């Protein structure tokens, strides 16, 4: 689709940053935010959060849970949003009857099924 502007398509003008929207934003300042600003959900940062998530998994599979398991899960899932991990555990048990592992949780989160 061509426009009356220089014989370029909208896609070509967008690639060159010369659309009407680009012109309207010309001169505006850009404020960069940290990666944490967009997502303020609690994250797995300690054994306490990991233990609570293991308790959730235990509701599905009856697994043993204790300080060593919590420490391992806290290390493997450090920095992941607690809510996303819990949703990934639930999603795992919708798909599988096998015990969930941190790798399963990470895979489900990364494929977007637990956002």
C-alpha cells in the first residue's frame, strides 16, 4: 500500500522512522526504566518461597519436602516470579503424571504457558 509521502510504503517510512507518529514524538525525551520496574511480582529469592512452592507441588504428588529440597529449588528457580512458578507447577500436572522438576517449570514459563 503506497502513500502520498515520497512514494514510499508505510512500512518503508516506518523503517526510516518518518511516519506521522515518529514526527509527533520528535524531540520528546525518552525515559528508560529498569527491568524490575515492569514486573514487581514476588520472586523466588529464598528457601521460604521455594518451600511454599514445593508444598504446592506436594499437593499434587505427595513428595517429601524439607530444607535441602527447598534450598535446591531456590537455587534453580532464583529470580523467577513465584506466581509464574506456581502456575507452571499446576500446568505441568495438567500435562503429566510424573513429578515436576525445576527444568519443567522453567520450560513451561519460557514457552509462555504460565504467565
